[in-house]
C-alpha cells in the first residue's frame, strides 16, 4: 500500500515538473518571438518544411474526407428529402471541425515527429550546449523559426484542406449522385458564415501552436526527462510521447474552442 502511494506521489511530481518546464519553455519561446532581431530565411525554410511539403498529403486527405462526408450525408439527407442541404452540410462539417482537426493530425505525424526527433538528437549530441558555448541563443536559433512557421503554415494548410474537401464533396454529390450544382453551392453560401470560418481558423492557429510547442519542448527538454532514458532510445520514446500528447491536446482544444465559439 505504501509503495503504491509512493509511486502515485512520484508520478504526480513528475507530471507537475514536466508541465512546469514546458510552460517555462513556451514563455521563453514567445519572449524571443516578440523581441528583435528577426531572421526571415530560417522561418521561410520551416514554413516550407511544415507547409509546402505537407500539401500532397493534405490534398489526398482532404479530397477523400470530403468524399466520405458527402457520401454519409447524402445517405442521411435523401431519407428526409433534403438533398439540397448537402453542400451546406459538407461545408460546415469540414470548415468547422474536420478541416482543422485532420490537418493538425497530418502535421503531427509528418512534421511534429520530425521536429521532436531533430531537436532531441541535437540535445543528445550536445549541439544545443555547443550553441550556448558560442553565445548563440538556442531558442532564437532553433525554436523561434519552428514556432512562427507552425503558426503560419497550419492555418494555410487548413484552408487548403477545406477547399479540396469541399471539392471532394462536389465530386460525390454532384458528379456521382447528380445533386444540382446550383443547390450544392447555394446551400453552402446561405449557411456558411464568417463565424464558421473564424472558428476553423482559430482552431488551426491554436493547433499549430500546440503541435510545435509540444514537439519542440519534448525534444529540447529531453535531458531533464528521467523517464525517457538515454541516447537513441530516449529520442524515440520522447518522439512517441510528443505525438501522443499532441493528438490528445488537439482533441481537447478542439472541444474547448467549439464549446466557447458555438
């Protein structure tokens, strides 16, 4: 019994310690973002890595997501004689929920894991300590470009996902099932407002922040995580934990933002 209580206490202290270090990490990173000088070239490279190199995956995911959503909604709406609402149903579902969430999940798997592994390897190889020895701020040199790129690239990818998702719904609803093209787009125009678009963009900005923050922090603070271990094993475990934690935080944040903005 006492051993179980001791383990519970150790786990509580561990998670509180990790949460505190990650919050301090975020504050330090924002401190660098808000103060000059600003280096544009590293930010552009990170936007290319997170955003441009994810467009193909986003295009495929968005198209088939829109097709599946249109297929499911058509099967439901045709029973109630409301097929004219197919365009609005597809657009609202993608813009409000599926676009931001699925884009975030794709970015986590493709870019978030790579960011955590890259920074974790820099930590295990003592490259970050070497930057400190050369009087180069690791936050400004390593973290700042990635965080700014995440805040810029994820909303852009979300908008791209929304567009191709609506196009995928068009392929199924209009081309495959013969729904009127005019009713598909007119229903979308009548029901989708700026509030819905703003909700999706707000979620995408928050998700971009969460993804890069968690991935970068788990790699940067690898040496302070006693549960991660050492060497390559520590990098792999930390990357896995970063992916899992990012997914959980994205889903929780999705619910909270939806509850506040609906």
